[in-house]
C-alpha cells in the first residue's frame, strides 16, 4: 500500500510535530477504558468491493489487475533472505491519498454514467460519504485502544462533508524510515520474500518459467501492488477504504471472498511468544477485516529468516481465538472507539473552512488531540507540490470549483480494462 503501518521495530515514540498549532487549546478525545467493554458497539457493515487497480513496476497506477497474484503453497524451510540484494525497494513517501482519489473519482464517474443511462428523473448526486482513507490509517485508528508504544499523526481535511485522512510523516521521519538499520531492513524484506514464495501469476499452478526450483516466483519489487477499494460503514459513517491485497486463492471472481492476506511472524517458542503473537493478531485482524479479506496466511520463521511452519486463520474467527487469553483484546472496544473517534473529528472539523488542514495526534494511553494548522504547517503538508493541503489540486478543483463534478481520472484510455462493475446496492 502506499501507506504502510510502522513495523514493530522502527519507531520513536510519539513522533514530534514540527508544526505550531494555531489554536491555543486543542480539542481532545480521551482514551477508552479497556476494562469496561461497551454495552453495545456500533455496527460495522460488511465491506463491499467497488473497484481494483494496480501499480506497475514504474509505479504507474492503472485500472487493471496486472498486479493480481494467486496463492501458491510456499516450500518448506524457504529462505526469506533469498535475493535480498535484488530487492527493488520503493522509497518511503508521504501517505498521499492520490491513488485512492483517482479510484474513488472513477467509481463516482461510473455511478453517474449508470444513473444517466437509466434515464432517471432525479438529478445525479454524489454519495454521502463520511471518510476516504487508506486501510492502513483506519487500522491504526481502530487498534489505538491497545497501542502501547507507537504514536501517530494524521492530516485531516474535509470537503463537502467528507473527511480525508493522510498519515502525517515529517521530513525527519521519512528520512528515518528510508535509512532503516540494516537488520530492520532485512526483517522487513522477509515479509516481502514470503509474498514471493506464496504467490504466482498463474491461477492454476506455478509455471516452471516463473518459479525456480526453490519455489521463488520472482524478485521483490515493492512498487508493484494490487489494490482493492471498498465501501463500508461504521455506525452511521460511510467509509471508502483502499488497500493492498496480497493474493487470491483459486480464481478471481471479482469479489473479496477468496482474498488472502500474507503475514510473517517469529516462530512461537513459549507462552511469552504466544501472548505477543496474540497481540499482533489484533492488527492482522483489523487490517483484513476492513477490506473484507477472509483469510490470513501466516508464515512462522526463525530469527535467521527460514520458514518453519505456516498456518491459515479465518479473519472473523480471530477474536474468538484470543478471548480470555493473556494477550486478549476485544474488537468491540476498537469499533466503539473508532466510532467515537470519527464523531469527535466530524464535530471538530466542521467549524472551519474547507482549506483548513487539521493535525490529529494520537498518544498511546492518553488519547488524541486535534489542532488546525497555521500557514507554515499547511505549506509543510503541501511540500511544494500542486496541492491544496494534501489534496491534489485536480481533486480540489473538481469538488470546490464545480461542486460534485466527477470524471477526471487517469488512464482514461484503460477505461475498458477494469472488468468489474460497481457493486450492486450502492444506494445512499
Ligand atoms: P509482514 O507483515 O509479514 O511482516 P503487509 O503484510 O501489511 O502487506 O506488508 C507486507 C510486508 O511489508 C510486511 O510483511 C513487512 O515485511 C513489510 N512492512 C510493512 N510495513 C512496514 C514498515 N512500516 N516498515 C518496514 N517494513 C514493513
Ligand atoms: Mg501481507
């Protein structure tokens, strides 16, 4: 995904913002009390896929499934350090929303066309969406109640009642992420190498031409990604979420039913490791849950990077696996918190102007604060690019210039290439 979660190893606590708040008193949302589960939690609607797209090796976004991969069993004892020196590594970037905005624009364009083709008497109105965000950001928000170490910051803008989230990464933080310690870099590579061992570009089986004797299906290029965009709803808030999908099991039918998330983790050697793994399952769970990915295939490895065992988890069963265990967590606490977080933000940001950029700061065990950025802060977010805040200018112009006009996308020539119509039932 354009936006990756922080790995367990690579973070200073509570990344410092370099930007001065304009407000004297920031707005606050206090941390939830973990020992007091909510009596009822907001409903989370099953995600429904709207569209898929691919990033090519040159990092071009196209509305095709060229980057789609199919699941293949990895070989025993696979060496996850294999071909490390050939890794084509996409540099860490700011968590821009551009790819998702292109996809969302395209979805709306197609909906508008359908509406017009149906010769409906009512005029076209864009869907009433509360949030547009990458899945990684939503995962951070929902898992915050159990986050004990890593703070994060978001930039938030609102246009026509829709909030847009971008993870805020300062220049210093970006530099840090790009200059990862060699050991951490290698550990990060293990996860990608696992993806190569577990996937194939052929839905039926590995072809000799694409996998060598080791089961390796091709060198890692982290520019290439296959992404899914889904609509869902938390409480009363409709969400548009985009994220990377690692592979599908069997043939791709156009839905999320056979999506598979691939994960690696250190082999479990005792009760302490088990509790640690169960904590990690919280992130695995929400990461997949948010896009409707039903299966998480975990490769356990030795510290040396050799695979020991694998295990497949059904996403929806994960909360039951951890219930009552030492590393237990309760997804209802997360959903309740997530819903309060969104309401808090909606109430906070509605006061200002459309050009306002809010900086949300999450501090583990404390809560979140929101401040509106001053001019210098906004300039820092724009980073000299053609943007209004973090939104690309073309997107801003589409919405502010002409209301909810849609139709400006990229790769329009590939219009016929995307096989999937918009999911039925998008009635708002
Ligand atoms: P693991 O999750 O198996 O460790 P994802 O599973 O989210 O699709 O990410 C694929 C891999 O990218 C991860 O595999 C991990 O190796 C690497 N990765 C993800 N986020 C990272 C980060 N912030 N820093 C370093 N590596 C990261
Ligand atoms: Mg993965």
